[in-house]
């Protein structure tokens, strides 16, 4: 019975992922695909729906196998979105999204066959690839209902088959709206007719995907040294060139020998650039965040220039504030976490919350999970150890001087955050904070 409840949460969580910020750029392309195939016969529409669904499920099953392997062989806990802490994965994601944006902008076409029968098969593979793409794009986002399912799947008590089934169900939930559209014959009657407008929409979506690639690259800029981040831009330039080269001289109308020659040249060029140009050198850790200085014991301004003055997370600083009888508000976030960024802009960096911080004197502390960090990961595990509905960031928690905590819900509002801060201040008023 418990497993059925978890699967229901997984299905609902997958459905909700469709409207999360990280997946929104893909939604328009999915709608575009529905229009494109609306005039196909029912059998073809069903094939496209099943191909897309197979793509989303395959990606989540692959992710489940990775999770099982990490938990079994390394003993490290794998949280939802943890793969984005590794710059190599972010680089692959950036490259994929960048390539999809160039495809939408018409730089190249995904189709590789010239016969009608093979071209139809290519389109089904395209739907499968779109499913993979949508699933990949969903992984940095958290969603209501998803936390409980993922927490169960990633728990130490979950059997490998349970982890796989839960993740596969999330993939099914993500694909379900598109699948249902392809299975309902009446859809073709209400959709607009294909036309020149579709090319315009497709190109607009290409720019949105290009913006998503820029967002992923911002994460790389934090994870890598400036030289390494710049070297990856050279790789993206090479990727754009070889995709254009393939589309211009190795398209479906080109002789087979030339098509294969272009592909060999393209792969060789990318391999050369990737091997001899791209590096993943990480910047040296900055210890200043964790170092307690005499200035830290003074009463710093909580709001500067109209924004919260976040203190970087450090164990020593947290211990110091607990000794001063001062609560600390921890915001676990990351550059790659779309839900975190949305919450920060919509509910944290607001006049209501800034006023509450100034009123209560509680210290705002940022726990940046952009990079893999054992200390911060252990802190996440400790905060969520008794939670059955959470598995990963965003996390908002108030740490009290006595070691107790107030963990805020996954879905927050500005008024809710302000209320929790005021309640914490009732237990530990600013007037009783020690000066050192």
C-alpha cells in the first residue's frame, strides 16, 4: 500500500514538473510537435506519443541506475539534482541545449534519411530524443509531490527495483500530458493548421533554448576557473560550426559518401577540441566564508543597497552565532537550481522578508550547493534526515541557538517566511543577542 502511495506521488510530481521553470522552454516545442503531427493518422500520432514517453522514462531509469551505483559503490548520498554539482555534467547539458537551440533556429536539421519510410522513422526517433531532452531539463527542478517520492526512492531502505520503478513513474508523469494529446483523436480538430507561423514559433523557441544554455553556462562560470570556462566557449563555437557544416554540406540531399565524410570530420574536430582545448579546472576554495574574524561578532547590516546581505555558510560562523543566542536562517541554493532562483526572486528578496530580517535581527546565511562539497552535503542530510517528503534543494531552515531547527515547507511565500522569522524572534529576541 505504501508503494502505491509513493507511485501516486511520483506520477503527480512528474505531472507538475511540466510547469516548472526549467521545463517551460521545452513545453512550447512539445506543443509545436502536437500541431506538427495533428494531421497525421491516429497510428502515427500514437507512435509519436509512445516514442516521447519512452524517451522520458528511459532517461529517468538511467538516472535511477546511476543513483543505485553511486549509493552502492561510493556510499555517498545522492540528492535530487546532485548531478549538477559536477561541471562535466553541466557542460554536457549546456552542449545539448545549445545544439537543440541551433536546430530550432534552422542551423541544421535532425533528420538524417532521405527516403520517406526512413524519414518517418527519424521523426519517431526525434520524438524519443525530445522525451530525453524534456527529462534532462526537468532534473534541476523540484516540485510538489515529487519530494516524497524521491525521498523514498533515494532512501537506504529502498530496494533497487523500487528506485527504478519510482523514477520510471516520474518519467511517465512528465510525458503523460503529451501522451494523452496524441491518444485523443479530437485534438486534431481544435488545433490550428500547420503553416509558416510554425517556423516563426520554432525560431522563437530556439532563442529561449539559447537563453537556457546561457543559464547553464553561468553555473559553469562558478564551478570552473575563468580560463576553463572560456575554453568551453571555444568548444561551443566548434560545436556550432560542425553542426552548420553537417547541415550545409552533409544534409539529406547530399550523396551518402559525402554525408559520412562530413560526419567523420565533425566528430574528429569536436574530439580534438574537447581533448586539447577544454579543461575542467576548479577554482581554489575560498576559506574566507568559513573564517571567523573579530568583525563577525559585530552587528552587521542585514540589508545593504536594498538587498539582503547574505553571509556565506561556514561551520565556525554558525557556531559563533549560536553562542551569541542568535538564530540563523539557512538558504540552501545553487546556480543550477531553477526552483531556488525563482523562490529567491519571488519570495525571499521581497520587502516583506527584508523587513522581517531587520525587525528580528536573524542572520541570513547562504549555503551554496553549486559545487560538490562534503561538508554542505552532510548538512543537507542532517537537516532532512527525519523528512519523508524532501530530497534536495531548495531548503529553508532556521537554526536556533539550542540546536533545534524550524524547517520551512518546500512551497513558500513571502508572508510565510516572515511569519517563521517573527516566531523565531519570540524565542530569541534581538535584544538578548550577546555582542561577542
